[in-house]
């Protein structure tokens, strides 16, 4: 007989004793095509726990000069205002099916600002997107997933998506292959 196994509390008791409930999910978005799919995935996880979701976008004035994307701005202030407006729009889209969603807009170095926000908001889980390896953004150091995960003390889930950038808006699939519908 294995006394070590007998001494372990039942599975349900272990979960409540050793695993905290997820109450706040912080979702880092870069406002690319991957952002909506990442947030939908994170909202599905948050719904399982009844957790609140906070979308965070960090405007990096130094990084905007590295990756201009398809947008052209007359000033950094115009770029910042556009990013804040796009984040707000994403939050409004998500609130249509998951009302417990708010936003955090910060300026600075992304990994450091996400770490600070996670601490201040007492995030239980941080969800970040990792760009598909075929993404041109990866080569411009826009993919901050590894740096962010190294700086946090709470669990970090990296949403990789699959396929090409055109597949980013697909509905996340569960492990059994069924499609996860937006939470109600």
C-alpha cells in the first residue's frame, strides 16, 4: 500500500486548497489582426471562472518608429490617439458577448507596463498572443511574448493561433476539435 498516495487529499479538496480561483484575466493586445482572436479565446477562459477581463495595450513611442504597419501618422500623438480609439473599439466589440470587460491603456515599454498592470490589477492569468512565425512582425521584434512571460509571477498563456494571419479571426477550437462559440 502506498502511504504517500493515501495521505493526499481528494482531488476536489486539492484544487480548492492549492489552486486559487481566477478572478481577473489580463489580455495583452497589440491591435493587430491577432488581437480579436486572442481576446475571444481569453474571454472563453474567463467565462469558465466568471472572471473579469482587462484588455491592455501599451503604446510604445520608440516601437512605433520600428513598425509603422499599414498606418501613417502625422505625429506620435495622432498614433497614440488612434491606438486608444482602436482599443476602446475592441473592448466594445467584446462587451457585446462578454460584458465583464474593461481596458487599460499605457505608454512605455510593453513588457514592463504589462508586468506593472498585472501587479496593480492582481491579475490571476495573463494571456498574450504570439505572432505566427510567418508574420513579418516577428522579425521586427514586435513579438513580446517571451519577454513578458519572463517578467511575470502569475501564469501566462500564450495564444499562438494557427495557420496564416487570415486565420487569426477564426473561432478558437477546444482540444476535442469542436469550435468554441463566443461566450454569452
